[in-house]
C-alpha cells in the first residue's frame, strides 16, 4: 500500500483505524483497502521532490514531522505504525486527553523496544514498529 503511494507520489495524510480496512475478497484474505482520500495530496516536481505541508489528519496518528511543518511519505509510515501499535497493544503510542496533549506526546515520543506495553509482541513486530515510528 505505502509502496504504491510512493510510486505514484501520493501522501494520504489520514491513515488511521477508520480509513484502513482488512477485507476478504475472493480467496485473498489479506486484502487491504484504504478509504477517505480527502486529505491526500500528490507531491509536485519531476520526481515528487517538493515537500508537503499543512497539519491534517487524525490526532494520535499525525506524525511529528507534520506538526513541525514539512513532510513526505514518512508521515504515512508513522500513521501506519500507530495503527499497528494499536492493533498489537490496544493503545496508540501517543495518547492524551486533548489534542494539545496528543501533539505534545507525539513531538516527544521515543520508541522503546522494551516498553511494558510491547512485552507480548514478537521481536519482529517490535522491530517493524521501530522502523515505522
């Protein structure tokens, strides 16, 4: 999914548990569908070298670089990492009671391979999360 977006210079900017679906289609039980492209943008330039800006997305899934101002595909990787973290642990990696608290937690987030919340996850899942977050 992310490879397709990058190949087509697309940044979705709102991947979350309400826009990514695992569907059964025929005999393929691992078919992923993505919805809600209202915030998606196509990067400009010959090879999409121009960065994207604008704070959009769902709090808790918004990448730190989005809050900092300019970003590209890594923002979607972060969002996918947040979704995977929630699937594995039941919690987002950065939570808070308000959007400002979530933003602050996101900007200060440091991945901890040995975090208590990840103890039940395989080393492979934790390494994959580390690469996304």
